[in-house]
C-alpha cells in the first residue's frame, strides 16, 4: 500500500515567513497550500516538501533533489543567494562530492536544515 503513496518530506523551521521566502523565492518552489502553521511546496515529478513551525533538525540532511545537471542547478541557486557547504565526509571539492556513480552538493535553509542535490543514476528507476 505505501509503495503507491506519495512521500512528502516535512521540515521544521522557526520562522515560516523566512522559510516561505527561501523555499519560494530562492529555491523557486511553488506554494501548493498555506496554513498558519505550515506551508506545502511543490517540487519536480510530483514531489512535495512541507515546511512547518517547529524545532529544526540542524546538521542532518532532511531531503535531497535528484537533478539532471548539478552544475546548472547549483549556478541557478547560487544566483538566488543559496550558499553551498564544503564537507570532509563525503569530501567535497568546490562544493561537489563524488559518491560512487553520482555527484552531490549540499546547502542549508535559514534554520540549518541540510538539503542535497544529487546527479546520477536513480536507484530503482527504469
């Protein structure tokens, strides 16, 4: 049953208005639904992310976006003021890590929640 269900990532933030600007303007995600305590944004291929008021999960990757062109997406996000992170594990060079056949990069929302970008073969995709 769950294999046919849409999984929506939910992220806790301290300031919904600030999150609305970050996800809506900087990440350019469309608002699907807005309530006093949460905002739901659309993402590609039917994906969604729900942003709710609460205690952020700082320092942990809470979700990632599968992208076809990592460099182009990073350039677009950087032009909107998104800052990418450097890490030792996995080792990033110019913000990008090679992870097997895939490449990845990470950024934080204003509350410190970590999001990733991943370019490469999608496991289980035909």
